[in-house]
């Protein structure tokens, strides 16, 4: 208890001050998540390179920096974990934030689309990959009692980012041009992430909230154990979590990547379809703290099962009964469940494998998201070409959700203590 009284956060008692760290993490992720506003840049960049630079550029080529960015984002995550422990969350967040801002800033000087692949996709993607996991790890350490909720609120910023930054980017592009907008964003991200990162730190080893004790494990389960990454990789619980995370992201991204064209296919006016996608993004953001709280209250396994039941149910209904009302209901739930997996997975990692090696452990788990982010939209496009309709995607989403449900039921459970080494 005396250890607790010596811990303060920005001059406040840790039980209060730790919520400030969650808020800072949310805003950091709001900056990092601007990648999801890339669609706003596609047409202006196409016009810029075609009309001002005299190059032959297609919209699909301008979409590729987005894919490169996401790929390097996912790749960088597993390699960052040990440095968070070694140098601390503040330093690693600043490095990642500066690289992210540098990627945006250098993009403003790009003279060709291939140059964007490197300066924006590679440099910016690595920057986000370095910084993204740090606020998540900080929240997981400070909230052993409400880990799912805290992590869900932290990553809420990433999900909400496009809702805010797409409108800001659209206004800046219209007022100052697309390249100047890159410059503004780059400078802002460097300044903001440095300032927001300064208070970030981990609690002292063994810290727990005053008056809280870890709950007794359920019958047949062990209490949370501390796993190293190599020990986690040998656990069937890790295999189950990784596969469920992959399937949840694959199914979700297959669906949401075609949200607008599905709407127009079933008769929704194009302008309304765009507005609805913005509304869906709000549910994607709120899905994170909601499913985080469900993970806390009902266990990772039950949260995953609920997610897959919802995905399967609405996919089946939209497949069989396409219409405007069913479209809105289905995509609200699909976007919410995808956002939910961005809370279920990090919260489950801490719940099952502890927090002593959390950044490195979650870095490997997060590769499932990267794999789903790359495969989902590509698979959706292949199915559309094969079936002739975007609605042909939903039988496959339904099947994936059923597979995920079976895996969650069979493998997603608290692991046995690791062997001493």
C-alpha cells in the first residue's frame, strides 16, 4: 500500500491520473489513425500528378501508398516491443510520432507516386507501427482492473480518426492544395506526439489500484500468468487468439472495404452512402470501448463468441434479405465488431499472457490484423469479380464467422502457466 501512495501521475493519485494517460493515448492514436483518411487524398493527388506534373497516374496507383503504409505498420509492431521496455514509452512514442510526421512532411515534396510509396508508405508506416502499441501497453499496465475498457478507449482514437481528420483534410486541400495539406499534417503530428508523449510512463513493478485485488480464477482456469513472447508462442491460447483476431479482421475488413458500393448496389443514393460510411465509422470507434468492457466483464472468449455471432447473423440476413434497412443495420454491426476486435485482442493478450512482456507479445498478435488488412479487401475484390456482385461477399463473411466461432469456443481460454526456464 505504501508503494501505491508514492505513485503519482501529473501530481494526481494514480487511480485518477491514469485516466489522463488513457486520454493522451486516445489523442495520439487520433493522429496516427489519419491513414484512414487516405481516400480523401486519392482524387486530389491523381489530379496533381496528372495535371501539374504531367504524369500518367491512375486512382488505383494512388491507392497503393495506403496499402504500403498498412503493411509496414503491421511489420514494425513486433520489432518495437523490446525497445518500449528498454527506452520507456515516452521515448518510443516520440520516435514513432516524429517518423510518422516526417512521412507526411516528406510526402509534400513527392514528385511521383513511387516516391510516395517510400516517404509516406514506408517511413510513415514504420512510424505508426512504432508508436501505436505504446499507449496500448501503458493503459494495459495501469488498468489491471479495467484493462479491456482502458485499452478500448485508448484505441478509440484510431477508429475515430477518419471522422475528424477526413473533414479537416478536405477543407485544407480545398483551401491550400493537397501537398500543403501533407505539410500541415506532418508538422502537426510531430509537435502533438512529442507533447502528448511526455507524461507517458509505466507504473512501478507490482503496482495495483488501491483497494483492488485480482479476482479468483474461474473453475478450471488458472490466474493470469506472466509469459515471455517465446513462451506465449507455444501456447494453444495464442494460436486461438491469433486465428480469431485474423478472422475477425479479415471478415470485418472484407465487409467494410465495400461499404459504399454495397449501398449503391442495393439502391442507396451515392451521396447518402458516403454519409452513412461516416456514421459507420463512429460505430467502429465506439465498438472498441464497448467490446473492451465486455471482455472485462464476460471474458475474452465470450466477447469473441459474441462478435462472431453478430458478424455471422447480419451477414446471413444481408445476403438473404438485401435492402436499405438491413444494409444500415448490418454495417453498423460489422463496423462495430471490427472496432471491437481492436480492443478484444490487446485486452486478451494482457489477460492471458500478463503485462511483463506485453509490448513484444501484442506485437506478434497484431500481425493478425496486418494479415487481415491486406487479405480482406483483396479477397472482397476477387469475390466480386467472380460472382458479379458485392453481395456475393457476405456468404464468405458468414462462413468465416462460423469458423471463428468454432475456434474461439475450442481454443480461446486462459492458458496454463508457462514452464519455468
